């Protein structure tokens, strides 16, 4: 069946680590390999500026990638979801989103499953299998780019809690933003957290300076603890303090995301609590009407998407409190590729194309 990778994988190594791994090859050789990986070549044989014996030697000793696209699903709205099989048979999902201006965004996963257990999220019901390594995170981007070359933005809002996998994520970000390779702007990269205080503190102190979104959902502490148990170990007052500190140091606006659940967190008290939480921070509020997942319940009651009336009233109340509010478009529902719907990968069928694992 599946085997643990035996050869070291090169895809997720920042250039300095790659140069170290390829020693005694000179650094310029490592730079050449780094550039080829950024271009998404599928084998060492395509690295035409390396001599053939060197390509063969590298192929014997290393793997370029460790994952393959197992299946691809497309929604008529343009959203594409990839089911990706990892070297040990684990499956993760990555999504390509297209907005109204045809701008493409890659939504990537950082863990297989998620330990946070938010009650409204399919991934959360699955629990955590394991964290991904930097190559497994990077390869999601390369796989998506193999079907869409023009990806303008990256969001880490797929499966998992990015701040519980920060060391590997930092390596991936180093590869993504290195001007000698992919050269993506940090301003176009956002990570979304359920509110891991230690992780935000670490980001504030050591970067990288990517955008930060907090999946807040409600600022009513008691309700949030029931919807998002992570609140119990990361209380909202401390979370706010650390966000304030992050903003002072990084100088970037923070996004507060709120998944809206009918009759649960769209009350007057919720908009009041959210406005109070946001006060003193520079934020934009991004509302996400819950994307239905069958069979999900909260305290014995089936979760439902709020009505348009409920959503509009909630938005108005926030705007009256002076908050800038945006609303997430409904995208990818037809393929269970929308926010909160990931984690129901079907059994793997025929592999599709994309960078291949060696
Ligand atoms: S919403 Fe995010 S943090 Fe919460 S369980 Fe789902 S993937 Fe994890």
C-alpha cells in the first residue's frame, strides 16, 4: 500500500536548507534546483541546465515531491477542489477560488484534519490525523497552479489550524515568498486562526508579516466556548490583548471572520459583543453565512444557514457601530469546497495530472 517516504523530499525546503541538503554541490546548483521546483517541473530530468549525470544522481538520492492529485472536482461557479493524496495515504484538500473580477485565490490546508473541533466545521468533526510538512503545504499550491497559472492570493483557511503548525508553515512561506523562486508578495498571503494566543504572539515577534484573520464567529465568551472549544484555553480578553500587540508591531489590519449560524450568533448581543471586541483594533469584519454540511448539530439542534433578512439585519447593526463589513461570496458549495465544508474526501480514484511524487 502506501509507504513512508524513504528519500528526502526537496519541494518544501527554503533555499538555504536546500543548499545544505544538496552539499557538496555548490550553492548555485541548489539555486537552479530551487528555481525548477518553483516552476513546477515534474522530474529532475526536466532540469535542463543540470548535466545528465547530475540529474540522475539527484533522482537516485532525492524525491522532488511527496503528494499527487487524487481527484479534482469543479463547481459551475469556477471553484476547483483538489483531493490530494500524501505519501502515507492520508488525504487533504486544497481549493482554487475565483472572485467576481476573476481573481484567483488558493486556499491551502496546513493539517490533515483539525484538532480545534469547531462545531460548525466538517474538518473539525474529523479530528486531527497529523500536521503537514512544509513540502506537503507547498505542493498544494503547485498542484493548483498546474491547473491555473495565475494565482494572485493565498489563504491558509483550508483544513487545520495554521498556528499549530507554525514551524513548517514558516518554511513554506519562506519558499513561497523567495524572489529567487516563486516570489509571491507577503501582502497577498493571509492565514486564518481559530485564536491560538501563543501562535499570534510568535507571529508578532518573529513574523513573517503575512495577513492575519481571526475566526471569531462570536465575541460572546460563553457562546464561543461552546461553538469553538479552543476559547477555553485561549480566552477572548487575552486574545484581544495579543491581537493588539500584533497590530502594534506588524501594522496590518486584522480580519475578524464570523461564520453566521441561524438563530445562534446573529443576535443583538452578538453584534454588540463583536463591536466591543473590535474596538481599539483596526479590523474588517468578514461575515460567512454558514455553508451547509449535512447532519451537523449544536446542542441538539440542527445547524442552519441564516436567512437573507437575518444576515442583512446583522450587517446593518455592525455597520451602525462603525465597523467595516464584508460578506463572503457563496463559492464552491456544489463540490463541498466552501468554508467549513472540507474533510469529506471520497475514496481515491484515478490520479489526475500535476507535479508527481517520485
Ligand atoms: S473552522 Fe478552522 S479551526 Fe475550526 S475546526 Fe474547522 S479547520 Fe479547524
